[in-house]
C-alpha cells in the first residue's frame, strides 16, 4: 500500500507540473488546464504548473465576490467549492496523503537523517485559524479603495507558493528580481523555517498551517470512505501510532480513527499486526443487523459504529 501511495504522489506531482517548455514559451502556462483545480497544494504561479491551486482560487473568489456576483460571473468560485466538497465527501482528507505535491516534498524531507521531534497536539487547531482568517475573512472583508480583497494566504503565508512559484519566477525574470522587496524576504524566511521543520518533524505544514487540509479534514468523519478500528483485535503494540505521519493515536482512545488530523495514508492499515484497522466504504449504509466482523463477536455492527 505504501508503494502504491508513493507512486500516486509522484504521478500527481508530475501531472500537475507537466509544462516543461516554460523556458521557451513563457514563464506561466495559461491554457485550459488552469481551469482545473487539483485537490492538492500546487502553486498556480509555478512555471511548470498546468493546473490551478484550489486555495488560490477560493481566495480569489472571495476577494472579488461582490463584483462577480454583480456581473453574474461567480460560477468559477462555486465550482471550486463544489470540487472540494465532492472530493471531501468521497474520500475525506485522502488527497493530502496520496496526491498533494507539497505533502510529497515534506515526506521527502522527513526521510533525511537527523533528530526527529513530535509536534504539540494543540497546534492541530492552527489550520482552522489560517482557513478562517487568511482564506475566508481577510479576502472577504479587507478591501482596497476599489473594493477588491487580496489573496492573503498566498501573499503572506504560503511556503508552497514561494518554493514552486516565487523562487523560480525570480530566477527567470530580471525585472521581478529588482522588484522583490521585504515581502519576498518574509516569505523566504517562512519557507526556510518550514523546510527545516519538515526535516525535524513529519508533515508540519499539513498539521499546523494548511487550510486545504483543514477543509478536507472536516469531511473525514462523514465521508464515503471510512477507517474502522476493531478494539477487540488490538494488541496495544502502538505500531499504528509510531508509523502515523500525523501522530493520530486511536489505539488508546486519544483520537477518533477518522480524526480530521488523519491524512488517510493507510499506513496503519498495513502496519497493524492484529488486522484491527480496515477500510470501509459507506459503512453507515449497511444494515444494523449485519453480523459483526470481530472474531467471536455476536453483536451487530452498531458496536463498530460506537468505536468509530
Ligand atoms: S491514522 Fe492511519 S491512515 Fe490516518 S494518517 Fe495516521 S497512519 Fe495514516
Ligand atoms: S498497530 Fe494495530 S494492534 Fe498495534 S496498537 Fe495499533 S491498532 Fe492495535
């Protein structure tokens, strides 16, 4: 399963960045692919990007919603919200684990040798702060004199934008290099700190900043794809928690197995020696009288529903 996930991550990273003739044909691809929102973080301004970033598109939509509503051209914004809701309601936060190019970069960095640290659990709530303020409220209400908002998260926070868009564009365009000021220095500092943190801890951006992960995480408990944990089979060996890239701890009841923090990498499914973790599709559609799948258990599936 882990090999399959790695293949999927690399394929999506290549597909999202398939415009390799940018040195000859212009720094940014502007074709039809840019109408497609990849459900992962991949900067629109990356010279090789052929798809749009849903977070950038969402902020653009909110920053210009007044004018777009008046002109009857708000549909692209609703399309982005529709795509995120559709993907989330099917597979929850799985895109973070299986196709996000910035998630892949963090996975690479964490494989580098060095001391490894845990991330404080309370920082799990920070992505909701970034989602609420930098993606929704500020673009919506902090307006310039003409009545337009800004893409605050892209402009002041997003390290993926600096790495994939800002730095390559500056290297390619002399004029941009001259214009780069303190804002770029600030973004560069954020990026460098995040890259160092990614060597020391697993997926720090996904766990403490990413508003896209926060959106998908909200669907984890209700999505069509669900993880199920059978406490009766658990050996309390902790292998699932040790291997988990986002430190989800369901074996001891600290977290729900469908916690919003879970990126659905499915490592715990493969690692569990007791086969206590399994994948289910739409378990809430099954009849409650179905026989329990725990060894020797005669109850119906409601006991699983209680376990989460
Ligand atoms: S709980 Fe399991 S599927 Fe979720 S992130 Fe952790 S290891 Fe991956
Ligand atoms: S890896 Fe499986 S058996 Fe071990 S603690 Fe986790 S759920 Fe229980």
